[in-house]
C-alpha cells in the first residue's frame, strides 16, 4: 500500500483551513494600509491588533510587547544585532550554545567580525546546556545570553527557566529562540522570566514569511530594519496583514485543545521510537529521551548514509530530513549532532522525522513497515556494513 506521509513538520507545516479562511479577505476586499486613517485602513489596524492580542495571550505577554517580523530568522538576527548595538557601552560579550539555529549562529559569527566576543557553550550527550558551565562563562562584559527553547534537530528542551534566572541575577539580557517551541509547548514569558523570544508562524500551521519577537517592556534594543514608524517605531515596513492575521489565528488554534492534541502527538512519537528500536539494530536515538519536543524523532543508523536513506524513503512517499546541513548545499554533518558527541560517520547516518497534526497511527505503521527494509538494503550495499565482531 503506497502512502504519502509528511514527517518534516520541524521544517514547515501546512496552513490550516480556518487560518487560510481568516486570511483571505485581507488580500482582496480589506486590503488597506493599517497606517491609513480611513475605514479600510482601520479595519486592517484592528486585524493586526487582534493578532497581537492572540499571540500575547498564548505566551503570557502583553500585546505591546509583540513585534512582527518576516519570520524566525529575522527575529533572531534582530535580537543578536540589536542588543549588541544598543548595549556595547556596557560590554561586548555574548553567550550562546553550539547547537543554535544558523540564524543565531551566523549572526554571532558576524558580530565576532565587528569587535564582539562570543562564547558557544557545549552541550551534554542529550543536547542540554550545563548550568555550571553557563555560570562560569559569564563575565562582567556579558550583555546577552541566547539559548534556544527546544532544538530543531534533536528536539531537546533546555532548562529555560533556570537559565533565565541565572541571567536575571547577573543583570544580563536573556533571549530564547522558541521557533520550535511555540505551538508545541506551553510557554509563559512572564513566569519564565525571558526578555526576548522568537517565533515563526509557519512552524505552527500558519503562513510562511511571518514571525514575531517578544520584547519585554524596557529592553534596550536597536532596530534591525529602519524606516517608517510601524511596530511602535521598532520595525519598519507596511505590515503583512494577511500573514499576521494567519499567524494570530494559528497560535490561537495551537493552544485550543492543547493537552489532548499533545498527548496524541506524543503517543505517535513513542510508537515510532519504540517501533524503530525494536525492529532495527545498530540504532541510536538522538536527543533527550523525555525532555523533547512532542513530535520530534531523530535517529542515527550506523553503517548507512542519511542522504540515501532520505531518497529511498522519498520513493516510498515518506518525507523526512537528514543530519546533513543540506540547506547550505554541503554534506557536512550537522553541527548539532557533532555537538552531542557523534562521530562524523554516525552523524551522517541520521534521520529526523517530525510528527504533526495530520499524521495518523497508520502513517507510523507504514514507516515501521518500510524503514527496516530500506535500512537493511542500504546496509547490504554499504562498504561499512556490520561485521560479525560488531555484534
Ligand atoms: C525554522 C527555525 C528558524 C527560522 O525560522 P524562519 O521562519 O524559517 O526564518 C529559527 N530557529 C529555529 C529553531 C527554527 O526551527
């Protein structure tokens, strides 16, 4: 039986029907500029404000602390560059981790070329930051700590509240890239005590090209995009109203029936993890066993190559992603898998499957039927295949 099984929800998601329906009028009928004073403009202003309220409510913020961006990458860039620029008199040191998304990693690399110093903390074998290491990395010149909420590759959830507490005690700004966490985990920025938090609409069944940055009131941050006075003068550009409306609706839906939905996704994840471990030898689960994103599964299969595995899964209608940084067009193994201590060969044999809304138990059954055969076939062809003494 041939199926189409999409298991790459960490890369992006489809747009929910209710989300699209709410967006549609803002393309053709209600197309006004939110900055215009006539009715068509003001309708759009209201739509933007409602979206802000929904997002603020979902994460425990106030609406005036939500600023729209063109996605997760822009929000991340804004934090790193904007905090560095606004606080350079205070210090030039930033602490982040070695498993961040390229949006954080490469913004930090950029700053290193402009007189800033960056500490990239290592992680343990589950992908967690060690608090004592973080503590000893803090200097008098540290102005920002940025640690992702949950990792996009291996799903590991960080001790965000503890990190936030540490940062607060030292008077250092704390940012978390929560692009994978928003919609999938309960988040309360006030309770956790974060100063900035990034999110992106397309990771929780909203449209692509829209994101938001939560900035706690009173945070000293410079603009990334200069121009007009939109977003309280902090982010210029005519608002992408349809996308903003979609993101607002999507976040509202994500936290409706949240527990029930999450239980279902976690049950599918456990079925997939246990099924693979039972059926396939020489396999390692990457990421923390329980402190992980509800839909994240990441395996390393020894003696095979992730790219070939992906191609063969694709021929069977299964969409996943590998541990190679294929986004950059290179075949270097993922920096995240290397950071948790995998050797290059093992990292190369990695497969990430991320479960979402539309997946069913039948989808998981199908993967469990197809994957062992494919892995066995690839190992047969592999020059690295297991020898008897490996047993
Ligand atoms: C997807 C993702 C981003 C980038 O978001 P875009 O909307 O694609 O720019 C940043 N950080 C993490 C953790 C992500 O998963």
